[in-house]
């Protein structure tokens, strides 16, 4: 597992345990999106990580 993958994995854990972290990020994820993140694959977050 590469360092980049570890960072992504940590980010996914962060999404599930600290939704407030998402709200505070620049580019803001709307509150409605948080429900989607908890119920499915966090696609928007994944794309943003890859584009950093």
C-alpha cells in the first residue's frame, strides 16, 4: 500500500467518524451530501482527494 493510499484510507475513516470535518472544508460539501456519504461510496470526496 502506497503512502497516497494510506492517506485516502485515513480520509475515508475520517468521513465516517467526523462529518463536521467535511463541512469545514473549502469548496464545501452540502449538508444533504453527508447522508449520501454515510450511506454509500463517498465519490465526491474521492475525486477531490485525487485532484489535490
